[in-house]
C-alpha cells in the first residue's frame, strides 16, 4: 500500500511538472522576466513636444484609439495687415492628439474680411470697428469653430508710403501727391491705413511685406494673390480661380477667367 502511494505521488508530480513546463512555453513567460506577445504583438510609443501642446502615439497605442474631435487654433485677436497662423489638431479618445498640415484642413469664414490662405495664414482686410469673426475648420470628417477678434488700425494721419528697398514695391518711384510708380505693379496712390488706390484695379488693401508674396483685399473680388513674376495674373481665393487683369474701361474692370475661358466684367 505504501509503495502504491509513493507511485501515485510520483505520477502526479510528473504531470504537474509537464503541465507547468507547457504553460511556460506557450505564454513565452519565465520567472526571471515576462515576455508578453500574445495580445499586443508590437511596440507602442507615445511622444510629445517640449511644452506639452502636441502628443503623438505610434504602434499599437495608435491603432487601438479612435479620433474624437477637431481642435482648431487661432489668435484671440488680430489687426488688418497681419498674417497670423491658424491650425488644427485631431484629438483621439485616449487623450493624444496630432497636428494636421495646412492642406488637410478646410477653413471657412462667416465674414469675407477674414480669409484663410492655402498656407494656413490669416488674410485680414480693413474694418472700421472691432468685429468678432467665426472661423469654421473641417478635416477628417470632423468640424469645429474658433473665434477671432479683428480690431481696426489706430487712427494715423501719416500716409503709408513705400519704403525704398522694402515692402511689396521696394523700387517704387515717387511722382508727387502720394502717387508712386512700381516697376511691376504699375501706378498707385498711397493713403492712410495702408489702403492704396491702383490706377486700374482701384481700391486695394495690401497684406504682405515682399513682392514675391502679396495678398490684396478687393471689395468685390475679396482676396487676390499675386507676385512680381506673374502679375497681372491674380489668384482669387474665394473660388480658387486664376484671373488675368486686362484693362479698365470707363470705370469697369475686365478680367479673363482661366477656368471658364471667358471675360468677367465688373
């Protein structure tokens, strides 16, 4: 009887040892260190910038989360002639978020005085009083809004004349009575608050400090873009259309629309 008990204990101990050995092999675990690859299967990493404004997840940490909302960012206030940046980030349900590029975000403004250029920079026209403008951002199936206060320029009796060697018209020649002649832009009159009166295009509000990147606010066309290499070709922001300014006849401006291959009269 004693011999039988010893035999049973030996069999049970042997089976237990075999079972534990099999479990360790299947789970790839050991007492000295646990290796868990049964569920995760890849490395995960969460990183961010030095100020904690942007967090980014990669690996499994990224694949197991879902986008939750869009986070647009814009300056609280701005003035005509400034070109501050607006941006948006996609927030995920685990608290991480990733900034989107300018090309991934579509912007719309409730006020034509303020538009967002393709480079993600605000283009701001003149206002007589402070106004709060609502900007709408759309990306990745999400939409969100942000408010920007636009303040008018302070009253200034000094005419904003071109500065030699600087600005959109670095070599403009003075012709008297605040009239100037630009080699690439033509003749215009400089006034207060940065408005200019072009001898063909009429009243314009320039936004930009270089002849290679000039935005112009026009009361009818809204925002137009051009530079010294392509003028009188103009890019109209509101419908993403290229125009060619042809001539002004009896106070009526004539443009050629490259999209429709037709003339536009206004």
